[in-house]
């Protein structure tokens, strides 16, 4: 990869003429997301066992709700981290912001993994867990914006969609790894061992990537100071009506994506707690769904480079909206492996495609001098409001109504809102805009 150095700071800058987004650069940019969603997925998968370790209660429902509430605590500090680290990435560069985020994330996941249980140290245990979640939330708040900006800025214009699709794909890779670890542990350990220390093994496996991740990020080339090669008409002026409109629509779409992602991530707990299926079947369904999601995320980015951003957002989103209720009805009625694997896998395949196109559209639509901070802030607020509440809300709705279809209704509302926003978002694909200008 060709490099040059700025006079202001001795850090490598990608040269526009010969840029190549190497596998190492992609991994370095997305490894924080991988760790983030591995940890979040692992916590979700083992919410029952973590609740028993840190929040013992006479009522299993109360223990689970306390565990999920602590899961949600990590979303409270996300907007703060987004503003601080996202703005830092727009001033100092994408690389230092991503490195700082990953370092804080590393400390948080280690603290969570080694904290003794409530039986050992009493009330200090849940307090330490909550502190770890708050610290992790701050770090993760500034993670997605800078990495998305980095991937978009480092890639050639004709391959931005595919490059940025590694952002959602990395989330699915992490969720798949978490589900695979959960599946292996549930098959090889007794339920008592799984509750006692199995979930700690899962977290420590994620922590094993920390030294490698810090090394990768500290050696990434910088993209902030590179000349912008966006097509005319793509970049709005800071605080212009166009920029504000893109940010508002982006918030709605990210809220929709967040609800769908976290309700889908809740499927292991849902299958165990509501459908009463076996642990291997519950983890297996999530594993299949997330594996399909990896391919769907990359496919969405690849298609967005060829057909434009809007088409690849709108049509798959419409199909996913129509599929949601029938799939959940099939799962809740049959409670079979075919329904869980096939239904959830098909819904994930169609429903993941639009969001790769959206990620690159959002990054292209924001001016470079606020791209990292604005994307991070919008993402963090959407996650904090709708991600932190999704799983406790679904648990409460199921408990209140007694209906296993409660998650489907929540996902339907979210999908419909996302589709409405997608219909109003402008096309940002450089090749599409250039072709339209020539007509």
C-alpha cells in the first residue's frame, strides 16, 4: 500500500491514486466490532446464567430481567463515547480514535470475565459488572462511526459498498463465533458447569484477541488527511439542510436496524425461555442465522456497488417486512429445528442485505469533517434508546401477553419505520450520480 507523510504529524496517509484496502486494514478496522458483538452476543446468549451469578433472586424472571437491565446499562454511556471519540476521529484521525476505543473495550471485557460472583463478594459483584458495562458502552460508542468512515475513505469509489459491508459483516461474524462457542459449551458441559463458569470461558476466548487487535490498529494507515474523491453532489455542507435530513433519516433506519438486530440476537434466550427447546437447538438456530447474516451483509455491499444504494435498501426491506410474522408464527407453532433454522435463516438473509447499502449511503452522505462523529453519535443514540431496551422490552411483552409472537410485532413496527425512511433517503452511489449528471 503506497504511503506518504503529512507535515503536521508523522503518520501514514493513503495515496488516492493507488489505494488498496488490504485484508489486514479491513481486519484492523473491524476487529473492534468483532470483539464488541462477540461480547454482546455472548452476554445475550448467557443472560440466564449471568443473572444467576450476579443477580440471584427467588423469581427466575426477576433474575433474568436484572441481567438484561445490566446488559442495557452498556448503552447508557454510548452517546457520550460517540461524541467524545467520534469527534476526536474527525480532528486527530480515524486510527487514534479506533485504538483508544479498542483499549478501553479490552479493559472492560476482562473485568467482566474475571469478576467474582455475588456469592463470593456480595453486592460488589453486580456493581463491578455494571461499571464494566458502562466503560464498555463508552468505548463502543466511538467505535462504529470512525471504522465506517475509515472503510469508506480507504476504498476505491466503485468498491465502497463492499468495503463498508465488512462493518455489518464483522458484527455477524462475531455473533456467529459467540453462538458457536455457546453451542460447543452447551454440548460439552453440564448445565451446572455452564452456569458456574462456562460463560466466563466464552468471554475469555474473546479477550484472547486483545493483544493482536491493539497491534493491528496501532499500525493502520490513516485516511482522514487524504484528498476526498467523492462524486459531485454527494457531500453536503456541514449543518446544511441536506446533511440534517440525512442524519434524521439515518437515525430512523439505525433504530430499525438496532431493534431487528437485538431481537434476533435474543433468539437464543427466547428459544430457551419461551419456546422451551433444548440448549443445543437454541444455540444452533442462532449459529445458522448469524452464518447466513455474514454472507447477506457482504452480498448487500456488493449489490449496492452495482445497483445503487436505494434499490438494495428498499426491495429487501419490503420482503423482510412481509416475511416477519409468518416466520415467527411458524417457529412458535412448530418449535422444530426446521422452523428455527430455516425460518430464522431466511429472514436473516433477506433482512440483512439492506443495511450494508445503508451504511455506505450514510457515510457517503456526510461531509468528511463530521463523518466519524456524526455517524457515531447517530448510531450511539439509536443503539442506546432502542438496543438497550429491545431485549428487556420483548421479555416483558412476552411475560405480559403470554404470546410467543410478541417479538414479531415489535420487529414489524421497526421494519415499517425503517422502510419509510429508506424511501426518502437520497441516492449517494458515485457512479449513479455521475450517470444521472450525464443524461
